[in-house]
C-alpha cells in the first residue's frame, strides 16, 4: 500500500504530515558556492512551464493586500513536564500587534513563531517549540492553554506521556478564554492549530475572520462568554500574543536557561470571499540535485511537468466550486545543483526532511517569501516503516517564511520524471487517457500535500478515530485490512450514491462528495484505471474556505 499520511504526535497537539504511497519564467539555477567533485554535468535547457490557465494575471491585486511585521522576544525555557506561571518570565509576551486594518470578509491574521538562540552548549539535545498560550485583544482572550500550566507531559524514568487534558480551555468552563472547546476539538478546529514537524521548531497559527456561514462550528462560534468577533471579523484593535518555549528533550530545565522567539505576524486583507475571484497561488518548483534537474531538462521531463501541474491547477480551480476555487499564478523554477549541495538532499529520509526545507527554502528569492509555496522535487524519500513515501508536507499549516524546517513540501520523482507516460509523444499534449495511473496519483499527491501546507487535515485519519471539524467533509470510522480505513471499509458511508461496482471500475463515482475517498485530502493513495478514470479529487466548500484564508492566496 502507498499510504498518504501519518501523524507522529510529538506533543498532545503536535505532529507531522507525510504523504506515503500560461506562466513562463526562466529557471533560476542556484550557483555553486564551492567546487564539488563527482557531480553529473548538466545538459539541455531548463523547464519553462507551459500550462493553460496559469498566469501571473490571475492574482487579485486590487482585492487582496498582505502585510508582514516581525518581532523578537526572550524568555526562560520550560521543560515538557514543568509547571509554569502565566505571568512568569517563562512566558514571552508580544504586545502591540496592531490588526486595526480591516481584514474584510476573507481576511486572516497568521502568527509564525520560530525558536532562536537555543543554548546548545548547555542543553545538548533538541531545541524548543514556541507554543502559543494566548492571543488577547485587550478585552477577550482567544487561546488559553490553561490545562497545561502544570506541564504538558507526565514524565517517569525518562518516559514522557502527553497529558490528555492539555489543550485550549479543556474543561470548557471558559475562564478567561472565550473558546469553550473540548480537548478533542483543539487539533482541527476552525483556527487550524499548528502541527509541529518532527524536528522543526516553528509554530503557525492562522486566525481567519470566519470559516463558513453554516454548519457547526459556524461564524457564531465563541460568542459566549465573550465575543471575540465584531461583524464577522476579528475585533479591530491591538493584540497581545503570549508564548512559552517548550524544550523538546528535557522534562525540566533550570531557570538559567533561556532562548528567544522570532514572531512574524502576517495580516491578510481580502474582501473577495464567495465572489468567484479568489486570487491565485504561486509555486516555487525546486528540483533537488543534478539527476532530477537533468530529467526535468529532457523533452519528456518537460512534458510530464506540464501535465503534472495541469493536474494541480485542475484540482484547485476547475474541479472546485466557484466560491472557493483558486487559480495558479506564477510558477517559479529553481535548480538546486549538486555543486551547491543539492545532491546531498536528493534522497532524503522523513526524519531529515526538515533539513531540506531549511536549506532549500533559504535559497529561494526573498521577494517570493509569503507569496509562493515551496514544492521540492527530489529523487526519493526514505522511510523506516512499511510502504512507499510519495510526498511530505512540512507542517499543517506550513511556515509562511523561508529558512525553517517546515518551509515547504517535498515529493519523490522516483527517477521517473523523464520516463512517465511513454504513450505520450514529447512536444505534444499528453491527455489523461494516455497517462499512467501512478503519474495521475502523483498529481493528487502534490495537491494533497499542498493542501496540508495550506492548513487542511484528513477528513478522517487512518485509524478512523480522529476527524477534521469541517461540516461538509464525510467521516469514516469502519476500518478494514491493516486496521485502517480503506475504500472498501468506507463504502457503507456512500452506498446510497455509489454502487459497489463503481468503486473500482468504470464509471467510478468521482463527483460524489459523500464518499470520503473522493476527497483530495483522503489519507491514502487514489485508485485509477488504464484510461485515467478513478477516484475523485474534491475540495469541499469549507476546505476551499480554509485555503482561501491562507496568506499565500493573493
């Protein structure tokens, strides 16, 4: 089985996403900083995207504005099992976060926090996670992890177990918080709490104006005991954000150890929700290593790349509802050469992917930061478990700044970039009916992992016990072979709209949203036949709303 994603829970609400199983712009070749022997010579010319509908003119420049401001602060480190006082020097406070700019109907505020200056000479293992404790507008508090003040973990003899009651206002009593959510809601609630990467020390929290106008939770969410919203928007005013720095490898630390946090606040002003003109998403396509670069420079490789990102365009735009669909804008092409260290990351393990994101994103043009999603095409992704790793997102959502361990998504070309789809003649179109099923699924993989990076979870996780909170995505709780949910085990969820024979052969039922495996965020790989027909790649309306709040969509 080529499974799409697993979550490795590092903290009670932290994890990582792994996907197992016409814009024309010249490529940027990262120039060598040192001479490296044994590198394959580069041949041919770089790929210039030729994809119908993809254009820089798709951006909604008149309707969307994004502002970025950075702050720094310092505080004491907190151990995994260590108690802290919300008013103590363990808490790093950022005051004066002005969000008075009218965010309009589709705006958002995104907080990207990066741990800095960890005392590695004294604490030799790991680093620190910046955990958002609260966001306060001066009247009400939106996030309050009150259940964690006695420690996030219980540690005995070096074995640490996450506390089950640790989350935003876990008992639902309110207190100073206005979110009366349960512990199970904290992970996939409306504000899309960050899942931190295995070895990344960056957290991202997106606070949109309103996710949807119907269903549960709705825009009326959190109106009692206080109202954090005013007219469907975040309340105009000056905000205070509080963080603690939670050590990754120590149950307790002394008061002599401190580190700092770099906080980037990104305000998105957008009044185009539901208008059908939701702007566009730029992508940085980064070829990792000379082998992949050379494959991308062949006529066959160029044809396959055009076909691959045509799939992505179709998933996000032509196959999406008009109110939430987004187009692709500029596709920037980067070649991370062997001479500049690219070959060192061409085959990457899941546990080291954060290193690829850190090093690779730092080489992207600074002008593209917060404007383009980094998509790395490597040779392969290794994994110690069973299955084949096809792709991996750095975070849910990923960091909107470069140079972090969650600044992108990586995909495995499996050395087939220049050999996929042998029935298509280079220099001509490659219709889906002539494409190989594995290649079509690769397109779904790219769109799926980009969905994670933009803030989406699986409708149901593989065990069928955890689900997203979106009102319009189906749930599946029945597991099959391997104790995971499968197309067969989830059939009962949509038998009323899709007959048994349609699950595995013509004509399928790809447009039926009642079937979870027809959603792009279905946890495992898709099923396609030799004619290119197969499972759907649906973004639900609410899924599209989540994506549209992301500041990358402009």
